[in-house]
């Protein structure tokens, strides 16, 4: 004699089965989606998802500290100031060395130090060996500063030595081109109102953002920034930002368009953080921008 069985109506049983299967698939989808998101995130992403407000704020999401570097404790450059994120909970950071311009001290552009560091970078603003140093010398000094940062400085354990960049103003900007030419392993260069007698940089392979001032009479964009940009091969990744009505000295006061693009460029190429591509392509616009062009990076 067979045991009595209870049979659920077929429609209810099928519906229950489908709901159970859907729940399993949904859970799997969530897990798969989470895994995909984790895989999509670059290993060097630092900080929250970027917004225009974050990039244009006077400070980024990281608290920072600073320390002076005596010229007596280094070789190859004249000392300076290091700025760095105080927390290491997100891992190591990329680093950038920045040079002031002809006859100028680091203090002339020092606002850039904490501004960039607060977005998750170690920054060294250098003093040059002589304030009359030419671009080629400033380029060598930028590289010496990076070597000091990564090998001997007290913050060296905070730095990923494979993710380095250079920048500078005027002859310091020309020096950043020299440094990028000499060391193609650099991840980014950002010359600001750059000055250099060498107009051709076809050998450059480092992603380079050039920022020029429309009214620059010291290093006119027509004979400096624009020829520099045009000579860099597109395969290197490049961008040119020209500020409306800006003089040669625009980097010597807080300049939001410069900071926004500089941070976005460093995040994209030093941190390989594709979340910042939205600020590079199509790029900035508005009354402060005279011109912007670039090659649009490919992930």
C-alpha cells in the first residue's frame, strides 16, 4: 500500500520553483556583479569616486602633513618640502616632483604641494641648486628629487616607486619635459607655462599635460607650449590646456582650472584610475578656458 502523498497544484509548484531559481540567479548576479566591480577597479585607485566639486575644492579627500628637506641632506638638487597623505590605510601612493621657475623659489608655487597631496600623492616641491638653472639642469634635479624620495626620504615606504611624475613652472616646466625625455619610465609630466629653447619633443613617450596662458609674454604659447604639444607623438597621450587671458605667472596663485586638470591627469596616468577620464575627455570648458585639445586616453 502506497503512502499517501500531498500534491501541490502544478501552477503553484512551478511558480515556487521559478521564484527559487530566480532568487538563486539574482544572488549569483549580485555576487558576480560585485566580483566584476572589484576586478574593474584599478589596483591603484585611491580615494572616493571623483566629482567636479572634489577636484575644485581647495583640498582633496586626504589629510596631509609636510616636512622640510635641507639642501645639506640631499645631493643633486637644493632641498625643498615634502607633502604626503597622513594615512596609509589605502596602500602606497604615486609621487611627483615639482620645480619652480627661473629666479623663483618653491614658495612661488607652493600651493600646489598640499593641493595635489590631498588627492593621494606624495609631492616634493624642490629648491633648485641655483635660481638661474636652465631647463636641462632643472630636469636632472627633478629626477634627483624623485630618487631621493623613493630611496632615502623618511616617507619612502609610502611611495610606489613605479608610479612617478614630474611638473614645473616656466623653466621648471621646460625641465619637466627634459626629465620626461631622459626617463621614459615616468608615468606623467605636467609643464606649466613651460619655457625651453628646444621646441621638438618627438622622442617623448610619457603622458604629458601642458598648461599655457593665453597672454603669456615670457613664454608665449605660440613659440613654447603649442609647439611642444604639437611635437609630442599622439601615442604618448597628451593634452593642451590654454587659460583665457592668463599671464606667464598664473601658477603663482591658486588656479582652479590648473589644479583640476593636473590632479585628473595624475590620477589617470600615475594611478591608472579610469574614473578620471570623464575630466579629460571631452575636457574642461567655460569662460576660463581659451582652448583645450587632447588625444583622449584609451584604457
